[in-house]
């Protein structure tokens, strides 16, 4: 099999249909397609096949709707479109015969994809039902710890003063009440998740134990998801890798893993 090379790269807006809807996702893809060619000083050219590995492509009917709308409304982008869940892109970029992808960006997900393309998952249900280990959950955990300490609901074993100031500075507030807008009337998951990047810098520079504990907690969530997806695969497929004495390849993907050193400051 021939190896390809990167022709151009571009970034754009959200491509998770659960968050913005399929129509907006396709508009954003068109924007990135255009920017990729423009970055090379070229006019956009129709592709033979467009492969989309996207968060939120979790069911057959969603996959079909994306592919059909791309080929009807956006045929100028590509003659054919294939849409899959983002875990497929991670797994088959890293491995030839399947494996496990732990994805941690704004949210989180863990998927085991077999060589037969069948998959089972653990997590990935969004920030209300389960995105543990994603940037939103890490930031939210710190905010909640500071709020609970200020309320004397649950006192932190660590000094919360540095974390509190970090939160106030990031959101441009100086009290709990002014934080309400960012969780309710002006809520955007990505805005709260952005705090995690500032937290990582703080851990690297100061080793603040409260903030570091949020990353350590996140690391434990990845381990739990890994154990969960293996248990689910064993339950649904009757395959126990421990009995077969086989190793399963694991790839970690997502911007949260850029802060890898924060998960265990002693390592």
C-alpha cells in the first residue's frame, strides 16, 4: 500500500452534529476544504473521495444522512463521501488491524474498533451524561472544587486561593455570582473547556496540587474507560483478550493529551 503525504491542513468550526446539527457541520467542512486549497495558493479542486472521521457519527442513519447530503448539496467538494466516527480515523491511522482509541478533546470517548470494522464504546455521551477526562470535565472539576470550598460545602484538602484567582482571571470576574452567566445564559462548552489549557500551564510552572489533582483524576478516567471498553467487548462479542493472551494497541488522540506531563507530576 502506498503511503500518502499531507498536501495541506486547515482548521475550522465545530464538526460534531450533536452540537451544531448536520447542516452546519457540512458548511464548516466546506469552509475547511476551501481554506486548505487557499493555503497552497490554489483554487479548490473537486476530490475523487472525501473521508470524514467525525465526532457524532454514532449511528448508521447519521452516517447515511451526512454522505447523502454531501453528495447532493456539496458535490463540488467530492464525487464520493465516506463518513465514519472519529475513532476510526484515529485507530486506522495508527494501526493496520484495529485497536482502541482514547480521544480527549473538549469531551472524551473510548472506542475499540476491530479489524472487521465492528466497534464497541465506553463513554462519549456528552458533558451532561459523560465526557469524563475531556477538557470540559477537567475545568468543571476545578470550578466545582473552588465553589464547594467557598460555600463550605466540601472543604478542599488544598489551598484553593491560586485556583480561584486562575478562574477569576480567565473568565474576567471576581466573585461566584458573576460566574453564573458562563454556565447558563452565555454557556458554551468550549469556553469552559478552554480553562484547562491555562490550568496545564499553571501545573507545569507551579505544580499547584489542587489543579494537578484534576489532571490526575482525568488520567484515572481514561484507565476506567479502557477497562470498560474491554469488558463491554467481552460481554457483547464473547472475546476475552486476557484468555487469548493478546495485546491490544491503544492510541491517545486529542488536544488534552498535549498536557501529558500534568497527569503525573512525579513521572
